[in-house]
C-alpha cells in the first residue's frame, strides 16, 4: 500500500507540477521525479542548405532521477549523413538543482548543468553542436518560473569543442569556443480541469535557441515551436520544428523536424 501511495504521489506531482516545463528542445531547471528512470528516443530530419538532402539523426537516451537535486542523462548519436546509419558518438548530461521556491500556484527554480560528448564524425560547420556533431563539453545555468499553467525558462552555457579525431577546419584559430543561450515558453492547453491522472495533457511550446562564437562573434538564432502530449502521466510525444531567424553562424542543415517518444518508470529503485 505504501508503494502504491508513493507511486501515485510521484505521478500526480509529475503531471500537475511539471508537464508544461517539459520543453521539447531544452531542459528546464526542474528535475524528473526522484528514483525514476526514463527512456527517450529522439528523431530529427534536417534539410541541408546546399544539396536539399535530408539528414536523419536518431538519439536514444536513458534518464535517471537520483533525488530532488540530481538527475543524469546518457545519450547515443546515430546518423545517416554519409548515406548509411552509423553510430557516431555518445554524451553524458548532468543537472543539479540548487534553488527552489514553491508557492501555491507557482514556483521558481535554478539549476547548474554540464554535458560531455564524444563524436567521431567529421566537423562540417562553424556552429558547435554537442548533440551529434562535436566532441566537447558545456557548463551552464538554467532558471525556470512556473505561474499557473505557463512556464518560462532561460539558460546560458559556455561551450568548448574538442578534437573529433578528424580534420576540423571550422574549429581552427580558436573558433572552438561559444556561448549557447535559450528562452523557452510553455503553456498547458489541455485538460482545462484535472479529474484524473489518466487524462492526456497537451502543451504548446515556443523556444528560441541561440549560439554566439566567442572568437568570430558570429551568431545564429533559431525559433522552435512544438506540441507535446503527456499520456497516462508517464508517456510523452513531442512534435517540433526548428528554423533559423538569423544564420550568420554557418550550419549545413539549420532547419528540420523532430519527433520524440518517451516513457517513464516511477519509483524504479529504492
């Protein structure tokens, strides 16, 4: 009985408190529930500017909520950029939530995060991307404010690209350092009123994704709208599309769609 009540508490807390904070393209300051495990599969289809070819990227991911402060992700990178599916690398992401202020219908949270990535693909663009393109690491801070059914989140991170083991013409002359900064807005549209944790949630997201190279000063700014569905409080489907508003910082394939599938297991370990 105690385990059932604990599971019910985790599910309700996950649904009522965090659903509009589960952004499609960024991570909020809030963590996943303690002692939970999540499995995620992200699929992206990005259109190359020169050839009009579409590149497919598959990112399998496992997530662990250790406690209310710590969570970790491990992610793999698979791509067909060279006309066949190849495993190109992997990354580990960690987040520490160090501040939380909770009110009745709102809360504010701050967290520090870092990601380390290893990648063996060729470096073919000026922009640094640790999710499938570059080896390297980042260090950043993220702040998230929830007010009723709307969440606003912003982050900033220092990004350092490392050697991929192949020619990296775009990262020579100290062009391997950048700053990522984001702004995300999420709103819960459905249900209008909660009567059961079995209800499907529909969230709308609008996210601005930006990077500035610290050596050249070149910048890209992307806009990424998305829809998100939370089913039975543990399954998640994200449908999103990102496209550039400003593309001074060169990328081979800046526009494309994203589909993400996720499944969470609450109270997975003691």
